[in-house]
């Protein structure tokens, strides 16, 4: 609360986000604000409100800003209107491209507010300098708008990641179509985004002791599905994981290794894939793109290129998976039962994924997984499968 502010007026809490996909993590933050007994009203500021699919941000790729302010306002309203009982306002906030100028601008245009919610150190310092009480945000969910936008662009079901009102928006307001078209046109920008916002992962293929397996399977679940993946690996490029799943083309590049923890940049495309996107991708992973490829490659053409081109030197391994995805400490826990094609053996693997390495380390320790040997998917295929063929 601001110093000497009157208590006769409604006490308001302000939260700011771009909301270029409003997800359950955002909803939980809004609910947390509503649960605060000294917050009477909630102000939701939509940041970067001047940037969208038709107006490019000066510093960000097209694919990060699909929706206009009006569309985002509708998106947030549909997501929270049946979830929040306290009054709320949704307001536009223009980027100022300078932290101090932005804070002054926010204070000047917002209705009077008492609390600012953020986990950003710089924002905390600046708002406190102006006499505001700054409160932290509890992060319990491993949801990221970028990941969810990519799932939508690939045609995946995101009902487990977003509130019901968002599903309505995606269909009735053609939100899904907007994202799909943007990613089709600017797919090469994924290389920029994921090098700037990498993921961390810990994975093991060791046999889990029954109590550890039961502990993993007892976690809150987000998703359960069966998948068929075609992996393309090379001993000369152990830091690159390439796979096809139907018309989804996914490449994961290892950026850094710290003990059993990997920092990765995952790129995902939906066929047909533009030649321009493939050129940017192959340059980034230091592969030689075959010559004379068409302007667009469908899934069959991609498969032929990966499996038949000798210059790439890739070996194809097909794997059937049963996946159970759970949540723990704001990390995604992915438990898989896998069956390589042509093999009688069944394997199990569990991974812990987050953008925060510390959270993964904490989860590995608390879930009792430190005793297991870390191994990534490419290493598993090279070590456990191809040696037996």
C-alpha cells in the first residue's frame, strides 16, 4: 500500500502480463490475488498492448505476439469471469522500452492501486521506490505461454493447460487459426525464441525401484497419451535429437551439460515445413541441408530426406510410447513406457523438465531419484538400442 494512502477507498492489486496465451498458471495467480483479504479489486494490466500479429515488437519475433489487445482482453475475460468473484478491470499497458519510464507510465495511467504483484527484482525495486507495497507471486505450475502456443500451432489439445474459457476463445474467436497461420508463416523464428528461452531437463532410463515408480505415478496428472515417434540419430551429433510424430517435426539441441542436467533448445514445426525454416534450423544445429529441396516439405518428404540422405548420416529408430505427464514443484514429470520397433524389450524412462534448473534439482532430490544414472534420449538410442541391432 502506498504511504499515507486512505483506507476508505477500495484496495486494489495490480498484476501485469502480456497474456499472449492465458493459461492455468495465470488463473492461479489471479485466484491467489483474490484470496488476499486486503485486496478488494484486481487490476489486470495487459503489457505490450500495442504489439500483435500485425504490429511487430521491436525486439521480439512475430510468433510471440499473435493477439491484439482487444483479443487478449476478451481472452482474459473469458478465462476468469466464472472463476473470480471480486471486481476486476482489464487495462492496456504500452511498452516503453525502458524500465524506469515504464514504471512511471504504469503509475500515471492506472486507476489508484495499493499492491503490485511481481517476482521481478527490477520491478520490485522501482515500484517500492515510488512507495508501493510489492508482493511476490507463488509459482506452482510449469506452464509457459510459448509452449502452449506451440501446442496449439501443432494442432494439439491444450484443455489440460488452459481454463475452459480459453478453449471457447480459441474456437469461437478463431484464436487457434491465428496462431497456426502465424507459425506457418514465421516458423523459422522458433530458433530465436528457444535459444533465448531454453529448457532444462533431467532424464533417466534406469529401472525404477517400486516405491520410486509409485511416487512418480501418484503425482497430479496433466496428460496421458500414446504416441509413435520416429527418431533420427547420429553418433557424430550426440547433442541433437530429431524426431517425427505424424506431421510434427521436432528437433532438440543440447546447449549445455551440467552433471546430469541438460540445457536444451527444442524446435517444433508442423508439416508442410518451409524451406526457409529448414535452412535456419540446419544452420543452427550445424547440419548440411540437402540441395534442391522444394519450398515446402510434407511429412513424407521430411522422412525421406532424413532417412535416405547419406550426407546427414542419420539412423532411424521407431519407438512406441505410453506417456503419463504429471506435475511437481512447478516441473513437468514425464513417465514413459517405451517399445522400440523390432525389439522384444520394454523400457521405462522418467524426465523432469522446467526452465528453472534449481527446481529440477530440488525435484530430483525430493522424489528420491538421485541414485539413478542420467541419460538423454539420443544417448539411450545409441547405447541401448542400436548396439543390439
